[in-house]
C-alpha cells in the first residue's frame, strides 16, 4: 500500500508496504485524509528531537472503518467514519494511575515516537477508534488538533465567570477559543495575523489583539479593567508568549502552557508567588475531548473549509512540506488525501 515516509532532513518519498492484516481486538481503517501538523513540519526540517528517521508521519486522521475483528464491540461497524486517538498509554506510570493517560510517561504518538498514519490503511486497537455520525471523513482529520485545545480548557477549569486570553490562533488555539466560548467565558484572542484573528472572532472570541501592531499590555488592561486575564492559554511556544502569560495574568490566575518553547526561558519567579498563580501544562487530549470536538462539529456552525489551506496527494507531500517550510505563516492546515 502507498505510504509517505520522511527519510532525512528535507526529504520525503513514497514507499510500498504491506497492507496490515486484521487481528483480534483491532480495527482496520481505510485512510481518507491525514493532516500535516507542526510536529511533522519540524520532523521534515530536522528540528524534532523526539523523532528518529526514517519515519511515517501523521496523526490527524480522517478514515472509514474497513473491517473489525470479531471481538470488537458492535458500536464500531464497517462503513463508519472515524478518527484515531494517536497516543499510547502504559497503564502503570503515575499519569496512568491518576487516570490521565494522555500524559503517559511512556506515550508513543503516531508519527513521532512511532510510525504514523500516512498510509492507505491503518490497523489500530479498537479502543483508539473514535467514530461519530454526520461528520465527513475529511473533517474527522481536524478533530485531533482541536481536541488538544479543548483539553487545555479543561486543564484550566474555565467557567462562565472567566476572562480567558489565548495566545496563538492556529488549530490548537482556535480549539481553546471555541471551547472557552462554549463554556460561557469572555475570550481574548492574541496573534500576529489579522486573518487568523478575524476567524477567532467568528469562532467566539469577544476581543482580538494583534500583538505585532498593538500594545499588548495596554489592550489587556483596557479589556480587563486593569486586572489581567483570569485564565491564559499559551498555544505558541515562544519565549515572548511564555513570559507575557505571566505578566498579563491576573492575581490567582490559571496559566496553561500547550506550546513547546525551543529555548530556555528566564522567568522572574517573584510573580509566581506574589500572584499565587496556578501554572499548568497541557499535553495531548483525552477521549472526552475528542468527543466534545465531534459534538461541536456536528452543529455545522464551524467554518471548517477555512481551516484547510490546501489538500495534496501523497505524491505531492514533498512539495507541500517545502512550501509550508518556506512560508510557515501562510499555512493553517494541510491535508493529504489518500
């Protein structure tokens, strides 16, 4: 079967591997679409320390159930559209014992610590298949990145009394904006791209700030009556936004970091104590987050077409990654159609 592989820095190729055979406890998926995400781009650029090349990328999956083993629950049937929870969990580490398998110490994500989903077929344990009605195969490929943003909102314990500021209006940040708005919070979206900010406003952000052209602190103080935000969700992974999350947080705020900063960041830790901040990480997503995204997409109010910058064939994967690498700010989501 046709498969995309990143072989070395800046290089991809199409390889032919055997179609997986159905085995007990598993589901065979026919892949329709797989999204390229930032981790795949970093792998292509040689900047992902978690990846050992060569590797098959991809963990944002839109698929159709092709076949199910005899011991798989009847809720999963051939013909259903589905996505995949692309993480593993050991069941015995502290995170798993605390019922937070998304943060498993020994997690191996598709396309990162193990070969991913960019093939014509994929065999997975039935527990990792998440299906739903009234959603296209294509749109299922958008569920995983949005679920990461949904999970950050759960980590922040957002309520309708909160003012939530989200740094970054990519897919993950937009997921956090949507989920915060659904919970009734007042949302402030921050980015350097006016097009992304306009989309954030349509998805529920009450206010937007272009931190490249506006004074971030002045605008935040204006919008929060000089208090700062009750919740800050960082979905960029830059030193500037990591530090701004502390400075723009209200006293006793909750700060949730999703983005990975590539360099060390010098914090003025006095504010951790003076403001009595709750500083939390957010990793991956839980099955409940996937289901919440699916229920949201079923409403039909989300402008999903605007999330997709381009759709390429597997043979065009090299071109897609080269163009994204050359113009990272112009790409929102790239899908590979099988």
